[in-house]
């Protein structure tokens, strides 16, 4: 029997005593010795992660790409023909690419590991009858754990004590409303997790009350652990970028074989030496394959990942950067992502006067009563940091909002509890929808103030008077109507409304029952709250719409709340764009696929609905990003093109299956990542255009020269030019800033070719121009000077023309002079370094001999310079016609 196997007992059907007996535990907890033995038996209380690949496995995985295989074949052929320099440099580039890939994969793993440190790692447990704090990973079955509001449940457990305990289990069940917990055994053994009200599950959050539980399962045996195990077995999908690079690899294979065979046959027909033609064919093959492309693409992606990480977007899978750039739909949770995840008071109604939260309450005579009841009839606790003045509020979000509002308006709950100590209470109950506390007032004569807060419609029935400007008056029908209208006004704005009331007594009620205490109250006022939108999200939504990206809100909240937030963020303009989960259940998958474009807001939905939403959009050919933080969100995150996990509120399972993790849980960060993704893909396309047009220029130069019978360039010339003029400028293009209209363009389709929108045409005509200018330089040298001078002029022209052309491809349509000739400092530096490496071959004597070139005079250099720089005005003219045509269209 596996020593780590834990009991599968249906603990929710057992009494507390039976549960403790089943686990060989008791109320005083385990002894330290027994706990240590169980830790050895069951292992640490942590989710099992996928076993990481070994360094060798990661390295070998980098060689599966078609491009890499082609390069390895080219290196092998070069070596067999004695071109060891060519072979060595190609292998160097391949190995560099593999090392960069492994480094980036490790960086992504480290970033996620750092995020995991954000979760609470400790638990209050009872050992040997004493309460001690231990690491949550050291918990074992049978441990007694003390639970309080604000805690994260550290393991699965059966509750043995509960005092108004409420646990938010949305991460596991998808239910956003906290569940009231009990300790009594439940009858049915086959209850779903959400109905097991005497159980608490790992990663759930305690929103209210306190309790004690006995651990029933740890680590991978917990409910969360079981789901994590299923998900970890799924394989990852091939991304659009991977498909495009494989597509490019196939093109290059055909071109390489075709050109090499053609030139070899032509040479044989012309009667040239077999060995010379083999070398020429190899040089053509090297020219046809942009050997730096895989490494350069990886580096550009890695740089994008690093920039995103600095802006709180942690990329777990490198190609996801590019996929982000084609995102058309962003499906986002509301709470915490679109909103602040903090209930905030918006309006106060006192003495028949409505006031905004940011206005001064001091102008209202009864504000002190209002704040007093708001803060003291409240179970919120303060958690102080090392700095005594800094604190966080722990408790139900609604109650913490009231305490926070009181502090901002001059009433501190901590001071109030000292001045007006609580003497008795009737906890909140979901059936009666009220909470009552009794406080002692020592202001000369001892008075006990009963303070009650709760649902307006219920509390109003318990009131027979109203506080008006310091005077208690009869609650007439006119007053009641005014209160009901004020309540409706707040509710229409999707505010959560609570009412406040009080009654003073000379003694604590002898019978603390609701039907006795919560009667004949004096109404004070109403308070309206909401979890408000993040201010920066409004701008992010606007940017999305301008970029052709559709933001979609998905929430478990009520329709009215979702509508109010969505309208404020301009996600929808009217209610026709909203649908609820129950309405969605009435629509078939086929019908929903047809109607999915009608909806931008989904209210009262469960995580299971997310998969349907993703699938409906994907069937329409859209690239979908989906956010999620719960365990039940994992299938939707996997199903989407970009799964976005939450770094702060997200579970380990949701982070583990995500392509990207938001360190700040902010929707704006997704938009930032999309912009970076678009920029990265745009820069990759510029790099491809630069490399392929340059390499096409080389191929055409050699091919045409061979047809004519010219021996224009040697293999070492081609290799040197590829080495020194390809890599640095291509990397510099990868660092090009985003064009100012990049988020005003429509998202590209995933099926769109990498050569679309003018890139393919640009590669062809620019390659032709480069070849023509190089052949011109050779022809001039050949007719006016000597063969050696002609070869040298062709070599210099081809090298420098590629560097000047790098400036052209910084934008496909915009003029170089519009974006700034020297605005890319990285390209400026790359051009200087690469230009120096081209020129040094000609200018340094011993390099002349090595490369079979000669020094040039002033006239020859002038011809080279004119030929090399002519490509800029030629491309500028083409761009001008493209812009004119685009305007007319």
C-alpha cells in the first residue's frame, strides 16, 4: 500500500467525534512526534508539480524545429566539402539559438516560482495542546487548525467548530457568494463539493467569522490537488508563430534545393569544374537560408517577455508573446481585474438627504450616529504591520468598506470599541438579513445602545421612528416612501444598500433574541456600496476598441451590478449586450455560436460557462484570451488561445495552466501585453523582411552572375556578409519602438501569412533591387578596372546595401524620414559595427589575402557608396505610392 495514500472517507457524513476517531486525532491536536511521523508517511502538504525537464532534454527540444534541421544539414554538407569555417559558424548559430531557448524557458519557470511565494505559507495549528504557527506545507491529516477571517484554507478539513464562519469557495465551485459553514454531519454521501457545508477546502478564503477544523487531506490528495493532477497531463497547442516558422522552413528548403540544383546543372552545361560548382551551390544554399533567424526570433521574443515582466505580465510560454499580438477577444473576470476588488461606499442617505461618498458628512447633523452604527455593528478586524500606523482590514468586504469609510470621515472603529465596548450581539443571519450588537455608553448615566444594520426592506419593518436633525420623530408613511425611493435610487445604480438603525436602553436586553431585540428601532440612514471599476481600465477598454479588440466581461455577480460596471467602462452601451448564466443554459451550442457576437457581458455565470464562451468564439476563427483565478477556470484557460492567470488571487492550478500570469491582477496589464505582442510580431516581420530580402539579393546576384558566366563572389564572401550584416541589424530591428498607430490597427487573423500586407512583395522587389545594384557595381569594376576590383566592389556593395536597407524596413509604409532616420539607437550602433566589419576586410592588408579582395580607390568607393545608398530613395518612392494608393482605397 502506498504510504502517501490518504483516507477516502466521506467525512462530511461523520460526526465530529467520529471524524477525530477516524483520523486518530483529538481536540488537543497531534503530538509533535506523531505529526513528524505522518509528515514522513504522507509527504509535504503541497501540490505536485510537473516534473521539470532535465537540462539535456530542454536542450534537445530546441533542435526539433524545421529551420534548425535545415541548418544542421547545411553544416554537414559544408564540412564534407572541406568548408570548415562555414560549417563551424552555422553550428555556432544553431547552438546559440538552443542555449537562448533553454535560458528563456528557465527564466519563465523562475518567474512563476517567484509568484508562488505570494500565497500565505503559515497555519495556526494545535500540537500537544498548544497553539503554534507552522508552515502550511507541514500540515498532516489529523492536525487541528484554527481558522479566522482573512485566512486561506491550507488543506482539506472537516469543521469541528464554527462561529458565524463563512468561506468563499469560488476557486473550487465557481460560486461567488461565501458559504455559511456548519459542524453537524450531513446525510447524503454523494453531495457535490459546494453542498458539503461542514467541510473546508484547500485554497478557499475565509470571509467572515472563525472556526476550527481537523485536516482530512493534504497535498495532491486534496480536491484541488486531484484537479491539478488531471490538468498537468494535457499537451500544449502549437501557436501561430510556431506554425509560421515551420512554414518558412519549408519554403527555404524548397528554395535551397531548387537553386542549388539549378546552379549546379547550369555550371555543368557551361563546362565548369565540378568541385567549383559544388562550392558555389553550397554558397547559394547558405545565402538562401537566413541562419540567424531562429536565434533572432527567440531573442526578440525574450526581450518582449522581459519588458512585459517589468510591467507585471509574466509570460510562461515564449511563443505566447506573438499570439497576444493577434488577440481579438479578451474575456475578463470582473472582480479584481476590471474592478478594484474592494467594496467602497459610494453614497450615504441621512435625514432625507443623499450625499456622495467624497462629500463632507459633517454638514449632516446626524452623521455621528450614522458612523457609529456603521463601524461598531461590524466584525471587521485590524491587522497591523511592523509599522504600527499601517494596517489592513480583515473581514467581510462589505463590512470592511464601512469601517474604511468611517475612518476617512473621522470615526475610528478601534477608538470607538474602547469608548463604546460591545456587551452582546446577535450575529448576522441570511434568513433574517440583519446583524445587531449592544454597546455600553458611559456618558454620565449608563446607557446601552442597540445597533442594527441590514437589508433596508427588512430593517424598515422593525423601525417605528426616524432620526431627523438630532430629533427622534415618528416614522410616517411619507418618511417611509422617501426611504424606499432613496433605496431604489441606489439599487438602480447597482449599489449594495444597507440600512442603519438604533435604540437606547437602560439595561442589556434579558432575552437576546431577534424578535425581542430588533424591534421599535430608530431609523438613521442608508449606505450604498459597490466594487468600483479601476480608473485605468476605462482607458484600457477604449484602447482595446480602437485596436479592434472586443473586451468581454464575465462575472458571477447579479445582472444589475454587471450592467452598471460594464456601462461605466463602456464595454456595453445598453442591456442588449448582456446575458445571464441561466439564459445561456437555454441556448444550444450551435445557436450560441451564431449569437455570441451579440454579447459582451455575462452575469451570474459559473466557470463552466467560460469554456462554452471560448469555444463559441474560436469556432468563429477568433483568437481568444481568457482570464481566470479558480481551479474550475483551468479548463477554460487551457481551451483559450491565451490563458491569463491571476498572480495575487489565483490558485496554483490556474497559474500552472496559464500562458501568462498577471502579477497585479489588472485588466490594463493584459492590454499592455497585447500591445507588446503586436510590437514584437511587427518587429519579427521587419526582421524577416530584412533577412529574406537581403538573402534573396544574394541568391539573385549569384544566380544571375553564374548565368552570365561571372564569378562574382566566393563562398567565404557570402558567409562573412551573412555573419556580420544579418545578426546585429536584425536584432536591432527587434528593438524598434512600437509605431504610434499600432493599437489603432485591427488584429491580424491567425491564419494570415507572415508575408501578408506587403511584406512578401517588399521582400521580392527589394531583393531584386539589391541584386541589381550589386551586379551594377561588379559590372562597373569589371569594365573599368579588373576582375579583383570588380569582386571587391561587389562584396563591399552587397555588404553595405544590406545595412542601409535595414533602415528602410523599420516601417512597411511610413517614410524613414517620418519616423526619424536615426531614432533607433540600437540600429545606429549595429550599422556602425557591421559596416566596420565589412570594410576592415578590404582595408586591412592580411584580411585582403584571406578574403581574396583588394583595396579600392576614391572613385571605386564612390560607386560603391552610390550603389549601397540608392536603395533608400528607391524604397521611399515605393512607400509613397503605397500610401497614396491606401488613401484612395
